[in-house]
C-alpha cells in the first residue's frame, strides 16, 4: 500500500512539474541568448548552412527614401530573381513550399508563379520593444488553459517558444508599431478579375500607446481597433469598433457596429471566430483578418518545429504608389510579377479543431516568419479534410519607423476560384501613419455615432 501511495505521489508530482514547465517562462540563462545567438526578437541570428538564408542584418532607418505621402523606396529594387518556380518545375522545390502554394501552382499553371530573390532579413524594431520582449522571456506565462497571458509587456511574450500556442500568441501580440492610422482597400474579384473596391479607414492602437494608459492597472484589453467603410456609397459610414481582450474566454472580445442607414450602434458578437468578415463577399472570416486574430481556444495547437519555406517578403514593389489597383488585381490571383519571395525559416504550427467546437476551418497549417512572428502562409482545410483556402501575406519592413508589417494579405479560395486581397494603399493619399495618438474615449461606442455620420 505504501509503495502504491509513493508511486501515485510521484506521478502527481511529475504531472505537477510537467504542468509547471508548460506554463513557466524560460530561464535567465536561456533568455541571455536574445541579442547574442538569437536576434532580440528570438530568431536565429546566423544564416543556414549553405548560405541560401543569410544572417540577420537589420535595415537602418535611412535604408531608402520616403516620399511626400510616406511611401518607401525599395532598397533591393535593382535585384533580379534568382529563379522562378512554376507549375512545370514545382516538384523540384516542393520541400520548401506549403501544400497551399503547390495547390495554387497546380490550379493556375499558366499564370501563378513564385519569383525567388536573394534573402534579406532586414526587419527590426525599436530598442525599447526589444527590451520588453527580453523581459517577457523570463516573466510572461500563459493563463490556465492557454487562452490569455500573464505578466505581458508590449509585444511577443515568448521569444523562445516551447509550444504551438506560444508561437500563435507571438503572432497575435507581435510588434506593429504600437499604433497606426491607415487607409486601405479591399478587393474580392470575380473569376474573370473584375472587382469593385471597398475602402477602409482604420485606427489601431495597442493599450500601452493610449494617452490614458495606466501601467499599474493594465486591465485585460490588448488593443483597440476602429474601422470605417468610406466607399462604395452603399456601405459608406458603417463603422466597426473592437476592444480586443487578452483573455477572450474569461472576457470575450467586445465589438460594436454603427449602421449609417439606421443611425444606431449595436453590439456585434458575430465579429469573432468564423463570423463573416466586413464586406468580404463570404471570402474571409473575422479571424482571417491580419492572417489570424482573436481567441485561440477552439483549436489544439501542435508545434511541428522550424522549416525553410519560400515566403513573400520585402514587398516594396507591390507597395509602389505608381501602381493602380488594376495593375495588382488579376483573374485568379494577384499579379505575381509584382511579388518577391525569399527563402526564410518559419515556425510550422498545426491547428486542429477541438472535439465539440465549431468553425468552418477544421484544420489550419500556420507558417510563421521567425524574424517578425508574422504569419506568412496559412493553409486552411474544410470539414472533409480538403484544402480549401490559402492565405499569403506579402510583408515588408517599414524601415523608417522600424516596424515589420504587411503590405497585402490574400486569401485564395481553391474551390470557387475567387480570392480576397486586403491592405492595398497604392492609390491612397497617404501611406501608414504610425504613432497615431488616441485616448480610450475615442474608442467607446458613443464615439461611433460621430465618426460614422455621413
């Protein structure tokens, strides 16, 4: 009996230690790798063995010029592709492509291609952000169940992740400048490429960038988001407001919509999970925005490890203000002649829908760039296990303000032959305005009536 009790006690202790190791932050010795063998963001500083991925070499703020509207020149604009992957030679490169990328090459064999350029790992962030990330490494933990964070500051709670869920939280909380005001355009083309653009005016502010933020009482809000549709006329004046919470199971995301036609504000609980995306023609779920956002509680997250993948990077050409939206939007997919892919190391995380939970995507394969924690590719499967939608993010470093973010997000529906492209700003009067200043009062439901009146 005593022997049995001892074994049971040992087992309980072992489980307790295991649970503690899952929830605990990394040791100070391990965190010391940040800034030495690892970048301050947690990526491997060195390149790969054969040199096809180079070392991390952050761009300076003066790496290129900035025009009067805030658009950046391309510091790599003179480079030519090393080679181009097509449907005809895809087999040669399949170990460095996602199933979704291979499916796109197969579905559009005459037009979809992947031009591969030399790898330049230039993304960086300000020194105070790196300091916060290093502090997170030894302090930040997941709440019970993994659906929120404790002792989290600014960005990236787990620069040295031990689980798939930690990688996903790094994407959700990654550094995006702290705050931004932007004008962006969305297109949902028909199969022949014709489209009617939808124009948005967005404001996005993380909690610690609010004028009235109290670091001693941070609360459960992660960031505030407000989006107004400015055109076409039938949608103009509609405003979405979101209070994004850190623990969305304990305190679900709060969302409101101002309807310009009715001139009233109402709560919008459908703005989460697989609720329909704004003016997306059924091609985007709410949690497809920013590649993935919101509560991760409906999925089990498995960390497959790192791998090398060709992902869309340094998308300065795609952001050129000389381009028209018709230059970018084509039948089946965006104009791949304007894209740039590079070989990068990515974290591969597989999300599988939990038993008893509901979502239109039964499985999602995430490929997340090690240098920025941005999701680069997500392959999404339906309930039958068939590959359904492929999301690709075309990223660029906004080097003048040390902010890594997206130029354009795409979601390709392999079944319907249609797609969504979100984030274009080429024809807008200004590029992103980082450092946008606001107070909590600007992001209350009462403020929607003022911002949405037309």
